């Protein structure tokens, strides 16, 4: 397989971080700037954010690299609907037959019907740059969207994830299992996402205008955070 720009022939797409957590560079703007994370537990898998639409083939190739069947992916945990975080969700949902997209109540409508999201993004970036950065935004069928309320919990293998409402359309995710901290596309001016696991507790946090980073995978403008 021909490596994507900015990658090495020897470097795996899915960089292991331990305890069933993998970092996948989404190559947003440049290598090393933004990432999706894959959590694997007892034969079940979930992505924390997908990156923009052009990253979807990399995420799917990472599953192949790890020997994880697409049917094993249960969830896309989408912390918010900015396109550098969730723009590839539609493509991923088409490829993952058993997955559900897990979203904040205010964010879900924009991925079910992304018309306004597309129009607003084109207004900001112009159509040419929008297409270059974000590609095609594919709607997610409403029946495959799981809207999580504050303190709702979901199981992934032996891990339990708790979703905590965070302003304005972000969710904080708390998991109980292994000991790992991961930052997924942390924007220095808007939001960051951390999945932190301990044997008894793990946290994924998404805080406006702060960093929760232990791994240098930050999005900077024109990232939307």
C-alpha cells in the first residue's frame, strides 16, 4: 500500500499507546497536528473522533492493520461536530455496519442533516478551501445516531464510558478500565478531548478554551477546534 503523505513505510498507521488505545494521525493540514483515537477492548472497538472526511480511509486502513473487522466497531464517540473532529463520521458510518455515532443532543442534528454545517463552513473558508480540507460531508441516518444525555453510560467490552455534558455542544467521557491518557485533536483556542483510563476510572474530557493534553496532537487554525 502506498503510504500517505508525511508517513513512513515502516510506521504503523495505528500508533499503540498501551491498554488497547491507539493514535491515528488524521493528517489534517500536516502530519502530527491532529489525531483520532481507537479504543479496543475484548473484541469491541470505538473511535474517539474521526477527523475530517479525507482521514476516513486512514482510519479504516488502521483497522485492517490491527486485524479488527469493521463489524467489531460499536461506536464513534464524537466529542463535537466541528469538521476537523467529526467531518469523516458519515464515511465511517457507511463502512462500519454495526457502529452508532454517539453525539451531544445539540450536535446530533447537524450530522443527521449537515446542510447548515456545510453552508456555514463554505462561508468561512470559501468553497475551494472547504473542499480541499473537508471533502464531502455525508449525512448519518438518524436511526444510527445515539444521543447521550448527561451522565449516561455505555459499555465497550469491559469498559464503561460515562458521558458528561460540557459547554456548549461537547461531551466529557469517563471510562472505567485500563490506565492510559490520550488527547484527541486538542485545539488551543477551543476544546480538547482526553481519554484517561485507570483500572477503576478513566476520563475523556473536552474543555472549552483549555488544553488537556499529554500527547502533542493539537489542531491550530484553520482548525475549528
